[in-house]
């Protein structure tokens, strides 16, 4: 249930609506789609086996960002300790959902390239046509990493929410 937006949420929604109405061909941040296509092909070629690389990709990203505690990651991403534990302990046998990958990208304050790396390691792509991807892309572009604000906007536009702890609390 969407509550009445605050002034900050209204401003965020207006910015997001403007972003969502940009032509898809413009790609992310107005980048040249031709260049973006080659960057995608290069990333896919270097991705290797998506399932056995997600845990390693997540650990490498945490190391690059100087994050040592798992709890800092799963709390910021709004995912449960159980889900994070499955990712860390089951390796190839556990493939996270796209929503979980999006929550981790937001929780880790990823750049577009880091988020794309995380998505590819899970076997997904952070695209420019899917509503969830476009909203996540907007928040990454704006460097606005609040799971609560992301979920408010996702709920407003009828997209699936990210991070199960936030979903359970409504």
C-alpha cells in the first residue's frame, strides 16, 4: 500500500518519471547505444560461468569496497541473513533472484559497471527496457542507495520490490 509521499519522495518520483520517459535507445545516462552494445558483449564474454562466479564476484566487490562484515551487506541490501548465507555457502547450487541481485547492488552502493558485473555473475543483465532495471539504473545513476526509497518507487510503479526484509515489513 502506497502511503502519501513526503516532499522528498515527490521530488524523487518526479525525477524518476522524467528518467523513465527518456527514449530507451539513449541507454544509460544518454550513452551511445553502439558503445554500450560492445561493452555488454565484452562483459558477457568475460563473465564465464554465471553460477559459480556470483559468490566470488560478490566477495571481490566487498573487498574492493573495504567491507569485511557480511552483516553490513545483507542489512544494507534488505535481505535476510538466511538468503545471504545461502549465497555464501551453496555457491553453484544457489542462484539468487534478480531482485536479490538488485538489492545487493543498491546495498553495496555499486556503480553502473559494478552492478552490471554482479548481474552478469548471477546470469542476468541490468538492461534499459525492463521497468525494474530502469528504476534500479536510475537510483545507481543518482547515487541514491536507500532500499526504502527504491522500494517506494518500485511499489509506486507496480514493479517487484527488492530485499525480502523490506517486503515483509510492507
